[in-house]
């Protein structure tokens, strides 16, 4: 049986973002300075180190040192994230507008799918926006009805780790810490908008806190 330390180490090395929403037990484990310190040598053996985002509330494995191979991986990750930004940002805006919220979606926020669907169905502009979003390659919906489009978008976001569904019997989703990482990438790109994509990627790699 895998130990708690082994479970956390495996999750980190698999590229997961660990937060209180996505995995509270592992998050509490990492919030302990002693546990984090004991885990670090195991990560270091594989050229990894424990990194955080979201004001220290989200943990992930970053590279300890950067060689050519690590740079290639980080460049690819950055490019994949930026290629998904438009559909992700449009989805975030749709949720914020439909929820009539002054604040964007953040880690721990709950989205009740049925309530969101009702608002979108009652607002033609939102329905058109959802259809456009669902057609992006990231989501790849082929459904002609709103219910199918919305479920496909939420399924993909759950698969990607931006959302989680605590209770399979209920249509309630929670935003995870990966949303916080997404916002950091967006802020970084906004700050470096004069740079080309490759220059932005290199700057992000140098900064080290984003990837």
C-alpha cells in the first residue's frame, strides 16, 4: 500500500496541481513544513522541486535546474497553455457574467450547472457565446443543443483539472487551484505583451514561478 508521502510524490510527478479543493489530504500534508522538507530530496533526485502558486496555496513540481530538455518541455507547456487561453478566458467571462459576479472565478468557488444553464438559456447572448466557446478545438463539442454543449465544456474542464465534481450525484463543480495558475499565466502574458510568444516563453522559464 502506498504511503501518504508516496501518494503525494506520485501526484506531483504526474504534473498535478495540489490544492485544498482538488486533494485536501495531500494539500494538508504539503502545508506541513516538515513534510515538505522531507519530500524535497525525493523530488531533487528527479530534478524537481516543490513549487507553489496562488499565494502559496497551490503546490506543483517545478524543475530544479534547467537544461535543454527541460526548456523544451517548459516551452511546450507554455505554448499549450497560451493556445488554450482564448476559449478558457471566454468561458471564465461567461461564468462571471451569467453569475452576475463582480469577481472572476477563483479557487474554491462553486458552480451549480443547472442554475448556470437556466441563466444561459434565458439570455440569447449567453447562448450564442456558449455555442462559440464549445466549438473551440479545446472543447470540441459537436452538439446542436445547449445542454450538450455545456456538459462537454464542463467535462473537458474537469478532465484538464480546472474543475472538480465532489459528488457524482450532484451537478455542482468546484474551481481548483489550477485556475489560479491560469490567472498567473494571463497576468504574465499581459505584462509581457510586447514580446513574441517564444520570448514570452523564455521569460516565463527564466521567472520559473509559472511553470
